[in-house]
C-alpha cells in the first residue's frame, strides 16, 4: 500500500533543510550538461524546431501583446514542450496565419467577380470555406504549444516508472540524489531524459542556483497531471535522511509502489470514463453520416439546384472528419500517462528503413493501374481521348455483351440542356470503387513494408524479455551467493539451455573468457559487445545497473538485479490487468472500424445505385400511362419530381464514402493505439496499414455485391430485365 501522504509531508518538513543542503552543490562549469541537453534536443525533436522557426519568422513580423493570464499559460506549455520561443511569437503566428488565408481567399473571390464582371459571380462557397480554413489555422496554431505540451506529458509519463526505478536502484547503494538524477538522465529515453538533462541545464545557465531548486520547479509541472510522480520523488528525497538502512530501503521501495499504484488507479478510471464518449463518436461521426447518405440520391434529385456533388465531398471528406478527429483528440488527451510503449523508435537500428520514402514509391507504382481504372469515366466525359481513338463516349450494356442488365449506358452519360452530365451508370460506379481501393492499398502496402521488420523485431524482443526476466533473477541469486559476475554469466548460460536468453549469456561469457574483456566491455563494447545483438531496453538497463552496482559490491549488485526482476514482474502484471480492462473497448473499436462502418457504407452505395438505376430506367424509357405499364402510376409525374440530371451521380457519392472510410480508419486507429499503448508511432503505422486493407477490402466487396444485386433487382422491378 502507498504510504500516507500526510506522513510523507511530515518527513519532508522534518528534513527539508537537510535535503536542501544535501543537493545544494552547484553543477561545476564545463561538465557538458549544457551541450548535452542542446545536442540531445536537436537530435530527438527536430519536428518541433520547424514550429519554432515559423514562430521566429512569421511570428516576429509584428508584436502582439499577450495578457498576463494567457502569457503564463502559454509560457508553461512552452517550458513543458522545451520550445525556444516567446508567448507573443506563438500568438502572432496564429493571427498572421488567419489574416494571410482570409485575405488570400478574399482577393481570389474579388478576382473572380472582376473577371466575370458581375457581383452575382462572387464564389460564396469558396470564400466560406476559406474563412473556415483561416479559423481552423488560427485555432491550430494558437493551441499548438499546449498540444505539444500534452503530447510531451503523455510521452514523458510513459517513462516515469522506469525513471523512479533508476533512481531507486541507484539510491539503494549510493544515497546521493544529484548523482541518481544524472544516472537516470543518461539511461532514460526521450522525452523524460531531456527533462532530467534540463534540470542540470537550468542550473548551468543560471536560471536556478541549485539542483534542488531546479528539480522542485520541474516537479511542479506535474502537480496537476501526475501527483504520484511527485510523491515518489519526495519519498526518495526523504530516504536520504533515514538513519536506519532497512527503513531507507523500505522508503525507496514504497516510492516505486506509489507510482505503480497510481498508474493502475488512473488507467482504471480512464477505462470506465472513455467508453461512453467513444460510443458517441462512432454514432455521431460514422453511423449517422453513413445512413444519411442513403437519402442523398433522392434528395439531390429533388433539390439538385442547391445540392451538388462537391458539397458532399466538402461535408464528408473535410468537415465531418475534422469533427471526428476533434472529438477523439479531446478524448485521448484525457488518457493518463505512466502506461504504454516506452521504447524510443528513433534509437532502433532499423529506424532509417522506417523513415525511408522508398515504400511509398513502390506502392504508387502498384496502385497506379487501379487509379487509372477508377478515373476512366471522367476521361471519357471530359477529355477528347475517345474521339482521338475513334470510340464512343458511352456504350450500352447490350453493346458490350451484357444485355441482361438492360439498355442503360455503361457509364450512364445523359445529354441535358446541351451538356453531357453524369456519370450515372452502374458501370461507372463500379469503376469508381477502384479509386478508394487504390488509395487504401497505397498506404497499406507502404506502411506494411516500412514496419514489417521493426514489428517482427519488437515481437521477438518482447519474447526475449519475458524469458530474460527469469534469467535475471537467477543471475542476481548467483551473484548474491558470492559468485563473481565473470563466472555467474557462464553458469546462467548453462541453466538457460534451449531458451532465447542462452545466447546472450554465452556471448558475454565468451567475451570474458576468450576475449579477456571486463564485464562492462563484454556487454557494451561497440564492436563485440553482446548487447549489440539484443536491442532491448530491459536488457540494456539491467546490465547498466549490474555494472554500476558491482562497483559497490556483489551483494548490492545482486539486490539491484533482483529488484529489477521484481519490478518487471509487477509492471507486467499491471499491464496485463489493464489490457484485460481495455480489451472490450479495443475490440469494439476494431469491429466498428474494420467491419460495421465498411459494411454499412457498402450497402449505402448499393442503395444509391438502385435508386439511380430506377430513375435512369424511367428517364430512358420515358414511360407514361399509355405505354401499358400497369400499376406503376403516372411516370411523367414521377419524372417531373425526380430529375435524374440534377441528382448527385453515384460515382461521386461512392468516392466521398470510400475516401471517408479511409479517413475514419486513420482517425480511429490512432485512437485505438493511443488508448492501448500511448504515443506508439510504430504500432500506429503498422495497424493503420492492416486496418486499411481489412476495412477497404470489406467495403469494396460489399459495395460491389450490393450494387450488382440491387441493380438487378431494380431491373426486375421496372420490368427491363432479360
């Protein structure tokens, strides 16, 4: 159980002055912390520097005063995200982005009026969309520092449990907080490593006079987001002045338990709170818009003068996706930190392959034929290519040997008011399905190629780490029994025969016995070190702790290894329990994203095809009561109400739906990964590729089958079959 907070505060009050004195030593000049922080920041967060450059250039055109309240808020976000800008520069960039886009849209709109010579030609829709874009950019840039800060907190919090572990392990044998923080900063990953380095950097540049002041200031940033981290730090501080060594060790172990319990409790609350908002997102952002599309063919035929195909594109591929992204983004930022993938992708040797653009070029070549097939109706409609090759713009089903489908045109072009409109045909609709299929395949193939090796390596590493934890316990016990590490590695290798970890211990043992290396070189040598063959943060951490603790004695080294082994067992238990709680939510999201949404959307496409086909058959046949079609009513009246030439062609409707499925897959996959694993870029990319292929394949098959079946049904209903 975590210690009582009041008791922790009492200890801090009692020993406050002594803690201050214990860590009051200033960092000596020239130790490299300043340079190390700046170099590390430049290497690890180059994407942030682009925003910084924009702020320093566009954000410095004019200076806009910021209120003290807003300035303090922006300043806090800037400090958390390690941005080298001023609050007024961030605000100025937001205003400049808004004004730039607004006046650009206004100038283009006025130019259209001047060219056409009439005020009626003012492009109100274009100007409206320009204003919306300007407002969005203002909102985006104005909240960008806070957004970066939130991302930073989420990433950093996933490193908090290992950070406390590093501090505890180091403080077990060396009760010096300053050295423990420095040790943690050297072995932690981005971004918490950067935070710890900045604690020293702020002292060196004179922002604070002591490490204690700098550390207290840093911890204050987590006051509202992660109190367990602060409490754990305070327990570690208080252990410095516990006279009894056993009680000192107990306080250190309690500090680790405090943060573990805090992570579990917050994730437990999150799993309960997130269920209802995600259900609302799916209903409002996926189900209702998709079902609403079923009414569009008839609605557009009735009010075609006001509802155009590009309105649907704007609504379903711009406005609704932004709405869904905004809602999911709000939900995801409620996710507490401390649980999730903490491995830094940038440190992996295969990262260059992940960053390569080669897979995108290969995928583009593969999907190019699909896109060309999809735009064939537009080529026949808007280009002179058919005339150049001496072919007609459209052919009936009978002309291409599919007479049982009726006498409609394959593309379904209709001449009206001296213009050719469409395509309204089911053939054009089927061809249009290849466009979203090609787009989905483009991203899916590229993402799969980029992540295949990295995902395989991660899976193998996780299997290795599961075995290594037991081996680590054995290693700790043998060293604790007085066996030197140089000998203990060989004995553990013998006891782990048949396991993946056997090879690691044998490599270390070989380097020691045959290469004459020290334990540290046998593990970490740049050329022959065993760690080079095992890109695992757990193994690297354990071995660093072993090397460091061995300097203080075998017993201390043994206790440190056993402590890490117990920590890994505890964190694995918590992870499994959290995954069990998240399993239902994740399963629902996967089902909605890769099954229900594509299935409903495909059926809607089929319904649109059927409605269009019925109206098209009536229009082509020009039926009336006198034709002898009994029971179908006055067709002239029907045709006067539903003007097929004014309706939205199913071709464009399908494009809007298909692209929307792709957009929703991107958004919901991101949400799924963040809920389950935090900001895991590798998993996000990998799952996006898989989900795109699954969802789009189902959508394509459903849309194709429902289109053909309902088209045939419409032919039977109208009596134009066979």
